[in-house]
C-alpha cells in the first residue's frame, strides 16, 4: 500500500466525510498542480504564502477545473486573487492569517469534499519551513474535530 511522506499528500484524517490532505511541501505551481490532479472530488484549496517569482497561471487554470473554493493566505494572496479573477474562478476567499484560512476552509467544506493544503508557494512569510506549516495545519484540523493531535 502507498504511504505518502509527511507533508506530501499526507492524509490528516476524514471528519464528517470530508477528507483533509496536508500537501504543505507543494511549494511551487507544478507540485500543486499534481496534487490537484490527484482528486476527483470537489476541492477546497488553501493556497498562498510567499511566491518565489513563479508564474501561477497554469496552477490556477488547473484549480479552476477542480476547486469549488479557493482560500488564499499570505503575501501572494493579492497576486493569486488577481489571476484567479481573470481566469473566472467563482469562489475566492481571502484570510487574515494561517489559522483563519484553515477555519475558512473547514467552514467551506461539505461532506464528500477534499480540503487540500497545497499552497504552490513557500511558507517563509509566516513559518520557518513547510514542515512547520504542515504541522500547524494538521493540529488545527484535528483540534476542530476534537481529535487527538
């Protein structure tokens, strides 16, 4: 059986029939595109952080096909929102910080959905590394459902 490495398509848990996936290692558009392509279900996507000067157009084109709600966080939020709006993404949600973005993603998700943290950006604007970001994501999700961390 396939077991993903930590922070790369890592299953956080399934709560209320919503699957939570930690792909915090998705720090560039290509890796986040691959994460999006892994799911047939509706996706609530958490994206953003610090862009390394990469073009986000292809990533957001893929998101338009798969994502029902795009929750943006971090320094790249404005840039991502601008591109997403040009591409016609319907539901774009800005957040005030990482905890806020996770709460907004949880609130957007419905049974059968996937909540995917695959930011396409580095974490350096808020965290020391992607591992720290991924661990906080897992902790916040589990805390929301009163599961042991």
